[in-house]
C-alpha cells in the first residue's frame, strides 16, 4: 500500500495495479524505491530506477522479489515441530498427513514416537505467494510398539525412521502457514 521513494513515503491507495504492475509519474532523475513499512516475514531489496528527460524513453520497470525473513523460517520450523508432536501424540504407526510413519505387520499396539533429530529444510519461492519447503537433511524418529501375530507371542519392536518435511507455505492473513505434502 506504500512505497519509500528516496526516503519519502508514497501512498499507493489511489493507484491502479492493472495486470499486476503500477505506473507512477516522476521527474527526470535517479530514484531509490523500496517497499515501505516493515514486514516481519517478507523482505525485499530496494531498487534503483533512472527516469530520463526524453519523452521517447521509458524507464526500466523494477520488480520486488519478496524473500522470506528469519522470522518466516522460524514460524515454519515451529509449525513443523507442532505437526510432528501432534503426529507422535496420535500413537499410530501411520497417521494421515504425518511425515513420521513406518510399516508393521500383525496386530500393533502401544505405539510410541520420539523425534530424535529434526529435518533441516530450505524454503524455495514457488511463485504466486507460495513457497516450497524442501528437505535438505532428513530427520530421525524412533518408534516403539508391541506387535503380535497368530504365529508368535507379543514382542516389543523399536525402529529408527527417517522422515522429511516437504510441503508448501502460503501467506494467510499476513502469516506464513505450512502444509505438509505436495
């Protein structure tokens, strides 16, 4: 809603954004243009544009590339940790929409999950206000459960499971919202 032009706030309230861009009148000169106001989750570098005195020339358009801030990444990390905790609390071998799961045969009971190592990830611009969470290093979880079959006595099984945190992040009401999966 506002740009910072050479240190002066310029309102965009009455400016039309046809086709995703705006045009502003300017006297000849060089202008440093930045997005005004602070955003906790997204930032963009200031751009410099030179306006010519010639009526026949147009200045090059500028484009602000929004980049996630450290606060954005921290908010996504917190949401991933909350998802993993929620998945572990379900006490299932394979819960819907959970990155931690394993295969088990027979009758399974007393399932317990612990997250040993968080997965590391990077956030990649997906376009149109979405970002893709790409796992760099898989995390590690441990699952312990009791398994019994018609052929054997109940036994305690413990497995280490690798998991990823692949998903998408969209800005919803000014906040990053992580969704697991594609």
